[in-house]
C-alpha cells in the first residue's frame, strides 16, 4: 500500500529540515523498516513550505503502531521546533488520496 500525505514547515526552516533528514538516526531508519515502511520519499514545495510524502507500507495497523515507539516520539520532539505539530509533537499531517499510479 502506498500512503501519500502532506505536512507544513515553519517559514525559513527548509534547509534545517533537509539537514536533519540527511542525518537521520540509524535507529529511526530501523524503526521505519521494522514497522513495514519502505520507499519513503518527502518532497518540498519551497514556495509554500509544504512537504509531500509518499511511503510504501505493509499494513496500516502495523505502521500506526510505530507512533508508540520511543524513537519515533524522540524524533517528533526533535522536529517540533521547525514544523507544525500536534500537542504530542507528532507532525500535523493530511492524508492525500491517490488518484493515479503507474508502475
């Protein structure tokens, strides 16, 4: 299953967001894979600060369980100062509907 979603950066945080993801923690990568995530890509619209993500997951319920892990919570806290977040520091995300796919 392919998920699509969008998130929003605070103004002027584009370079910092990219830097942090270029240095993603190995334990975060392990967690993404352990919970069935792969082919994770994030695009940035530099004019608006909107991030567009795509991610292949094995199972929605399994993927959602990753939110309860210590490393994901730590990552959310790490990213909270540069992007829109919920009260628990999880990123504010909007799921996108797939309207076309071609292999």
